[in-house]
């Protein structure tokens, strides 16, 4: 009887240690990209994808032509790597690297920090693509869109 009780205590101790280990791992902070809009928030782990491409598609509010801004995201922050536009109007760059498929293209490698934001209105019909997946399509609510690289508990990224 004494042997059986000892075995039960060891088994319970192992289970408790395993639970505490899993809890500890789940609380470890990892790098994530958070995209916050008036329509909701998306979070993408940078744990398995150490570098991702983010594309922002929108209609220019003056020329009503397509614009695409492309960013490289990693644990260190956000880099603007390319801007594509179709017409020179208010707020559009005047210098470009090349012309391709009807777009003026400005290539760059500009560090923007850990946070970057836009203000969109419904007319912009903004869409946000993360890797090969659209996470927001034609945002309908006016407001700020914030891209933020931050640390979050590993567990948070699993349930989000």
C-alpha cells in the first residue's frame, strides 16, 4: 500500500511539473506583428515566420488610381521596400526606379521603426495582405490603421 501511494505522489509530481513547464513556455514572449483597424485586430506570429511581406492596397483619394505599398516585417521592425502608383498627383513621389505593368515603382529599404500607421477613408477601399493572405479587404470604416511589431506571450498568439 505504501509503494502504491509513493507511485501516485511521483505521478502527481510529474504531472504538476509538466503543467508548470507548459504554462511557463506558453507565457514566454515572442515577436508578433499586430495590425489594428477600426474593424478589428489581426496578430501574426513572427516566431515561425521570421520575416514576412505586408502589402497595403488602396485607391489614391485624389487621382482615384491604384497604389500599393510593400513592407518587410521582422522582429526588429518595419521596412518600406517598395511603393507602386499609377499617376503623379497630390502626395505621390516624383522619383521612381522603374515602370512595370502600368505602375511607377519606387524601390527602397527604409526603416520605419516598430510602428507605422495610415489614415484611410472608405473611398480608399484599403486592403491589407500578409504573405499570401488578405487579412483585411476593402476596409469600410474611416480611421487609423496601425502596424506594430511587439512582444506578446506565445499562448496569446495561439488563441488569436
